[in-house]
């Protein structure tokens, strides 16, 4: 392999570049990014950066040795031009400005974009939060006394609600489910996390449907719910999830679904092409489904696995850690590892949920399958290590039966 092109210059992309160099790749390394910014960290955008506690410089993902003008990665950077298409047969990436990069291997790391509501397009006081530019635009609006309505109560919505309340903003969160974050945490524990909003002065409206929006002179003045309630708004944040950035792959032959469909090592149905980060739907062998993992830890850990399969196609399967994520809300560090979907019960192992300091373990039968910690970092870390060790043991057992990962073309047959 002489040239490796990484399409996407955020966390997953730079993690793939580091992994390639660490694994001995000495050829031409090209990083392509649609934003003009150097790689930056996204989790603080909804927290410390939005609150004005840190600056753009603090978001940099590059060490001094990797920064602009440095040579540790020895990479070519093509920033500010989005990928337009991929000719999978020749592994040629064409950018929106017409630039063509022909590579021997391609890492797709184009991430995801915030889902929008078409009926609110173009309104000056309606925002999404996914990029640095988004955060800078929203930050100027969050002044004391402002009425902020957040549509959606996922992690972005919850974290912005926490940040905004600390800034003196009046916050209303509207969500369609019975309780926010029930999918990652399960209904029982999600209710405990949701209580943080109410005790911190957030109006949390669940099981809600929006019937109509009111706007004039290019701004949204409020919205009416199906039950008749009217919510006035000075600022609106739409936080209803994200969609993978895969439109540029249409017609390429890359198999798509909810993201780029990959085998358990991130390889696509096209030889020499892998996908990582928020746009990648890796095969989860436990559930038999392709799943996107939209968390920081996955963007750090999985690129090394994908790159190893790209540089050495016959390499043995590497054990993957259980999914892990964290969220900071109202001075509570929330950490989770595993899959709540696999559990049939949840036990509180330490602390008290009413005090927002506890550790909950999710069990399937007698086996722990997930752990949730709220301000319990030491205990949580212990349990997370146990879950990762169990995952590694299971992977090693499977690998002993099938020592090498099947070639990518054979693996692609399972996608049909």
C-alpha cells in the first residue's frame, strides 16, 4: 500500500491516521476534511465551550508535534472541501472542488450531521449543534433570561439544557418519549437521570407532539403542542439526532443502510475500503445487526482495528471493548458501559439515585452486561474493566475456532 486516503478529519479520522503510522504504514497519508478547521474535540461543544469556560485552542485534538506545520504524522491535509464521490473500483476520491485522490486504501470517517426539521429551515433563532461553528453561533444567544426551547432530549439536548441553566437561561425541553434517554439507559434508570432536569429548574415535557410553529420576520416566536400548550421561545435548539454523512457514496457500490455497513473489523463490501466513526455501522455479532456507535470512545478505539484489517487483510480479529460513553449534566458525571438492551434487571450496587450519586449494574440472568455510574468514577471503572475482560475472553474463544478474519469479499456475503 502506497497511498492511504482518510476521508474525514475529525476524531475518528485522526485516530485512523495515528493508527496507520503506529502500525508501520510509511506511505503517502492524505486527510480530507469538509470543515476548514483543524481536528477538534466535539464533546465540549455542548458543555465547557458553550459556557465560555474554554476557547477554540483548548479543543485541538493535535499534540504540538502533530499540529499545523509539524511532521509527526507526515500527512497531507486537504481541508475545506467535502468529498463528492468515490470510485470504489479505482479507490479514487473526488472532492467538491474537483480534486482527485487515488489511493490504495480508503478510510471513510465522514461522521454524521445534525438532523433538522424542514419546517424550521432558515429561521434565524433556530439552531442545531454538531460543529464548532454551530456552537459559536448558539453561544451568543444564551444570555440570562432568554427562553430556550430544546426539541429533543438526547445527550446533546440534555447537556445544552444543563449548560444553559448554569448561564441563567430559562429552559424547556420537549421530547416525544415517556422519559429521555430510555434507549441507552433503560426506562428505570433514565427516569433517575431525567430527575436532574426538574430539580435544576428545567421544564421537561415528555410524551409531547408538536402541532404547529409560529414565526414571523424570519424568527420562530413559539410552538404549540398537540395538547394545546403554547411555548414561547427566544431561541430554539433542534436536537433530534443525527444522520450519517453517506450521501457522497451513492452509486459507489459501497453497501449502505443506517451508515456504511461493515464487518466486525470495519471493512466494507469493497476491498481496501473501511469505515469508522459515526458514519460506520459495524456488524455486532451478539445481536446480528449493523449498529452505529456514536460515541467518543468508539472513534478513538475502533480506527486501530479497522486500519489493522486494511493493512493486513488476513489479521486475526481483535477484541473490542464494550461500548462506553459519558455525559456531564448539572455537575453530575454520568458514565455508562455495555448495552442496556441485553439486561433483564438492574440492581443498585452503591449509593442512592435520589442523591444522584450511585452505581447501577445491569444483569442478564446472573451475568453483568452493563453498568451505569453517576458520580461514582472509581467503582464504575472497576466494573467497566470487568465487562471489557469478559468481552475479550468471549472474543478469544471465538477466534480460537476461527483464527483469521475471513477476506472482506467473503465477509460481504453476510450483508445480503
